[in-house]
């Protein structure tokens, strides 16, 4: 069977984390609200479902981490959109990992300096089936996470 076509969303600028003991939100942050809305439209269109589902993997390096999120259901006859970004600071990941537990969601956001957390998010969300924290050597070659990381 032919591999499903994957396109990485790597144009978001940062990532925000928020939530409590019951639920957590991972929020890719775009520069402007229209860019977040456009990207979200591509995700929902490609998944053809009201609430898209993703799997999330954090790849932890000694001085950086990679965020990878991909659709639970890949369609082989169309483009599938995945989220990817590499970050040079581990501080936010450590905070998220320390408090992680419970239901997790993805909400696209944008910079909003009028907010205390300096970003705002769209109302719509994607559910996350599970979150993995892996080391680079734990990513097998030719897996979907490896392909997204290499942008193939």
C-alpha cells in the first residue's frame, strides 16, 4: 500500500500550554488570527470530521525538543496535515510534562499581547488520543514520526 501524503504545518511560531489536572491544551501559536484560522480550515477539511483527532509525540533532545502531531486517520487519497516544530528551549516542555495527565486537546492560537498569557485560541479544537515523550533514538526509521521529522 502506498504511504499517505503528509504535509507539515511548520509555520506556527511557538507553542502554548495551559490547563489543569483534568484537561490540558497544546496550542500551536501563529502570528495572526487569520493564519491560525486558515491552517485550522485545512486540518478540518482534510480530516472530514467536526472534531479532528491527533496523536502527539514530543521528541526530547539534550538542548531542544520537537513537537509532532499527526492525524489518527490518515487518508491515502488526499493530503494529510501534520504539525511539526522544533524548539530550542526545554523549559515549557518540562512544565507541561510535569503537570501532564488527563484529557488533552489541540487548539490553534495566535499572538495577542492584550492577554495575560500573550496569546489567544480558536474555540474549535482537536482531540488527542495520547501523548508520548520519546528520545530521538527511540524513533524508528520510516515510521510516520520519522517521516514528518524529515519532511518526506
